[in-house]
């Protein structure tokens, strides 16, 4: 693979390559019977809370109190990011009087939640929805993780998400909490999909590697990795899982 191709593939790893934001959370005003059920939103690698804004608005319209969290995804390893970001967010939820705390995550945000829950007991945990999570890693990290440009764009956490048995996602074990996973099967990253990722994928993560042992429900929708959190069907199914513990009209693990 020549340098030009490596550069092109690597840059597709970050749709928005921006300076990592500081830790910050934005709380919504409670307005219904779901108000005591707080939802923490966690964006993916090289993204910001803005990428989760449409999801936030939909959850608020459904009556949830929402914390749309910013964290510096390029500035640390996953356990450190998880402890700092999630620890602060959960403390804020409890100050809000939350009875249950749910999570909705995109991409690496799901791995932060898994890392946190593997090391901390959360008595008030509700349900978790993961959108396009690399639960078994991504082949893109296997192929490009040693490149200096990859490391610069994606930071330390990006290199933790390979597919080998020793990678962080594969060391975290099965889910021991209620989790629904939504994967995408469309790609705008054709080089990744044709050359790097085997099988159906969303341009960053294969459908197979989005799955997690112990998951409660799993569905595939027609969307690509960078857009899944804004997809209307993904939002509808997210709300359905948070309310009922299963996805709407198609609750089966395939």
C-alpha cells in the first residue's frame, strides 16, 4: 500500500478531525414521567457532542432528561476517558435526582461504557443503546494503526480498538447489563469496505464485529457509520429500546 493510499484511508477514519473538546455536559429540563430517567449521550472518536444533537432533541421530546457529553476522545486511553467523562456525567445525573441512568453511544462511546461498567458497579444503571460500536474491534486499526498519521488523527484510544484477542474491546468480556445494538450496512468509505473490512460493514465497523456476547437485542439498518446517530430509524429504535428493553417490531438477535 503506497503512502497516498494510506493517507486516504486513514483520513476516512475521522469524518470530523477537530481539536478534542474538554469534558462538558449539557442537561435538559425534565418534562414528563421519564424525566427521572436520565440519558447520557457519548459521541465517537474525533467527534463532539454536536454529532449527537438530533438524538438529544428526540430524547428530550420523548420526555427524558439528557446529558449530551463532550470528552477529549483523542487525548487519552479508553479507561481514563471513561472514568473521567462517565464519572462526572453520572454524578450530575444523581444531582438531577435520576432514578435510572441510561446510555446512548456512538462508535467508541460504547467501548467507554463497557470499560466503565467492567470496573465499576452502577446500582442505578438502566439500559444502554450502542450505535455502530466496534465491540470486537475494527480491521482498520489492525491495518493502519502503526502509521504516524493514523496515530495523530485518532490518538491513543484509536489504537486500542484492534481485533486481536488482546485488544481492549476483546478483553472487556460479555455484556452483563441490558444493551441493544444497532449496526449499519451502508458505507461511504469504499476503500475501507473493499480493501480492509471483510463482510457487510458501515465503512468503519463490520456488522459481525459490532455484535457483543450477552447483548439483549441487535438490529441492522441501512445507514453509514458517520450518520447512524442522526438516522431517523436509529433514533426511533433507540427510544423503543430505552422504553421497552427491545427494538420495535423486529426484536430478535440475528
